[in-house]
C-alpha cells in the first residue's frame, strides 16, 4: 500500500482494499482470504485508535459488522492451511477430502454473508 499523508486517506485506502478483497474472495484463493483478513485487522486497529482519540467515532458499530466476516474468513483460512499441509506431507486423504468439502461449504456461506 502506498504512503499516505494523513490517517483519513490511509483509512479510505484500507476500506477500498477491503472491498476489493471481498470481490476477489469469491474465488476463495488463499491469497484473497489472507489479504481480506489483513485488511480487516488494519481497519480494526485504525478504528480502535480513532475511538481512543475521538469518542464520537462510531467505530464500535463498524467493528460489530466486520466481526462475523473476519471469523468466517478465518474458518476458510484454517481449512486452506490444513488442506495444504495434508497435501504437502501426503497425509490422510479422507481428512483432506472432508476439509475440501468443508471449504466449499464455508465459501458458499461466506458469499451469502
């Protein structure tokens, strides 16, 4: 992400990146899910700072809306990592098949949210 001269521009860029990551996440690629989670973490951090500095910022409302999305993306990411490890080390194919089915289901659920 490029350098920004003020925090407002930085927040706007984070939100734009977040929306872009949501659009990309329909593919459920590892990179898109990871990028989405990183953007959510950064948005949470900047909102926390904003609420600390200015009590009038409605950050808590935004944080509540983003939390289920972050959790759902976390579930996807965990499954992706587990599948990668099972493939890499040629471990239990039955688990891998189950995790891949679970990943499809969580990806479908994520798209509905």
